[in-house]
C-alpha cells in the first residue's frame, strides 16, 4: 500500500511539526527535548490549574496532540507509531506542566501505556508532584475479558476532565469525574480492512467480502469476521452488542468515530443508520462523525457511548479550543421545508394522458438503459469517473416511476415533462444536458408539430450550453448524426448513424469535453464514449419498435 512520507523514522516528528505549523500562532508548542521526547503542550499554560496529560503511540491522529488546548488536554506525549511513549517522556511532560494543583494522567488500557505512564507517575510523586491516573477501558468487544482495551471513548474522558480542570476544581474532584466517566463508557469498532503502517509490508487478512467486528485501534484482529452486508445490518449487529452495556432508561452521548479511511459520504450513511436504529432513541448528544481516534488508514468506524447526566452534558457541550474536537449537537429530527411549486406542478403540470405507442416506446427505452447500467459504468470507469451507467439508469427509473403521470397523448407536453424529470432526478452534467435537450425540444414542438425538427432544436440548445460538438468524444457524436438521419423519417437509418457515431469515438484520441477530457490518449484508445453508447442503444431500441 502506498503512503506519503519521507523516512519512516521521521514520520511522527514531521507530522507533529506539521500540526504545530498549521495551528494558530501562540496556541501550541513542543518541548526542546524533541525529537527523542515528543511532548506537545499549551503555549499559554501557566500551571494555575490541574494539568490534564494523555498520550500514547502515534497513528491515532488527531489523538492525542490534536486535543491539546484550552478546555481539554494540557499536554500530549507521543510515542512512535503504535508504540507507547517512554517513562522519561511522560515524566518530562509531568514536570513541564504540573503546578501546585497537580496533574491527571488519562491512559488507555494497554499494557505499555499503563506501565510507562504508571512508573512516570510514581517517579513524579517522589519528586513532590501531585499526580493521579485514570485508566480508560471502554472496549466491549470481548465481554468476559478482565482488561478491556481503551479506545475512542477515551475522548469523552479528555473532554470531561478538561472541563472540570478549566473550572479550577481540585485534582481529587477532576480525577473523580474522569474516573466515573471512564466507568460509564462502552465502545465497539468495525472495519472492512486492516491498517497499513508506512514503511512496512502490508497484508490484508480479510477476504474481499469480509469485515471484522470488535477490532482494536492498532490493527489487531477483531473478535470475529463477518460477511460484507448493508450498513444497516452491520449497525444492527453493533447495536445488539452495545445495548447490554448501557444503563436502561438513561440518555447517552454518542461518538461516531472514523478509524481513518472511511469517506465522509459513507460516514454520514453510517450516522444515519445508527441514529435510525433503536439505539438512536437513547442518544441525546452526538459528536461526529469525524476522525478523532484513528488507526492510520483503517477502513472502519467505531461507536462510543457514555451515560449522560446534567454535569456531563455541560462538560461535553462546553466550547473548547482544539479544532479536532467536534462540537456536540443535540439529537433532533430532520427539518423539512416545502419546496417551491408552480401552479402547474413539478412536471409541467400537464394533465396525464395515455398513448399506447408512446408508452411502449418510453418503457422500452428506459428498461434498456437500466439494463446497461453496469456496462456503461464499466466504460466510464475507463474514460471518466465510472458513474455514467448509474446516472442514466437513475434517470430512466425516475421516468418509469412517473410514467402514469405523463401527458403521453401530447408530444410537446411529454417532452417538457421528461425534461423536468431528468433535470430534477438524474443529476450530473448528463441530467442537465438531457433536461435542456427535452425542454428546448418541447418548446420547438409546441411552436410547430414536427418531432424531427423539434429534436434538432433540442440538440442545438444542448450543444450551445454544453459546448460539445461532433468529434469531441461525447454523446453528441452519436446523437447528432442520428437526428440528422431521423429528419428523413427513417428510424432505422437513425439507429445506424448513432451506432456508427458511437463506434467512431473509439478512435478519437483526444476528448475535448466532459470528464474524458482529463484522460490521456493511452487510456482512451479503443474505448467508446459511454454517453454515445447509451444514445446508440436507445436509437436501436426505437428502430426495433418502429
């Protein structure tokens, strides 16, 4: 797997410097013990309050350094990738930020972190520092285990401890709130891939249709492998595991955490699935979805829940300085506002009417385009972004769904309605272009009842706004010759012209419009334009019905 880095041994220090260089001036700093001892701390810290210190191995960014700032962590101690920081590093951080009010160490329940932070705490106490330590063990993947892992739920503890420290409460009180919070958190992770460590050979242990449930944040194997399935089913499984760990009747805060490589689009689908599940009714506050405790580039997510009371709600909703913390939002229903409608309605307000020939033609065309979805996507994957088939099929399905509402007995009104439907539902540039085509054709048809002339008028407006001409390697290469041939009234000739036009795009080594214009000659060679192929297929269907 490919990564962006210079030398593996420098990746953590360079990443931390990148964080410092892109943070607001005067907000964060690092100790001059860098790079052997990697401590990021508040530049404005005056030791007048309880210091909150956390950390661990790198690879979980933005944790932990991304949460250093007013209202959360005072300092973060970083080790190498997935390796606990040394005792000396933790002890140096304690010495650097601890004043008379003392320091609280927040530690994830991994052996290396417990030992190194623990020994550093003991040494700090012998030097006269007042230090407490809270261990977070929120992973419920293995219910019977004695030492559950500390995972993304640790961030709840950072936020709650930082809130109470910022209010000038004493160390005992801050530690008490943090420990109580740590005991009320349940987390569970799910991933479709393992993570890849820069500079190391990567081997994904999962099959093509497998995922892992209950895995940790260091790439360690999950509790079980599950087959790939819709996200609603995956979430249902996770909800079933998490629910017994939650207190009945209580409200909770939910942290939806991206483990590193899930696209934002998919993370919001996950969020919708979680909040639409029975678990959603038990959630009052939502943090995320966002990458907050990652596992490098793991294609997975985790859910963490903490029981709420009034104090915790105030702590979790309080504003903080670190931008990596996603502000909590209250659970709410989707607000719906009525879309503007003309007196005629969204589809041209024409009264529905039927014409068996037109119904048969439109149905056959739409069904053909839907059947070609995969093939058109395959072609577009070679020369574009791989979605032509899906875009065209979406438009076709929308037309079929509204077929009974169309004024099929009036061609001009039918063309106008098709333009409205495709402009609203099809999406992408193809949807707009075809909407222009049908809308302009409808106007021409209303002025003069000549379908061939009307379609040519639609083509004229489409090429004017779209900018493509014959030879530019677009759907126009099939559509233009087909409509020219159709002017003679010969549908079969139009179909042959469309097919020849689509075939000609295979030898066009330079696209001058559309996504293919960004693709090199090597990738275009011998591949037909998918839009032209779709047009040719449609004319072929029309010819077969003529």
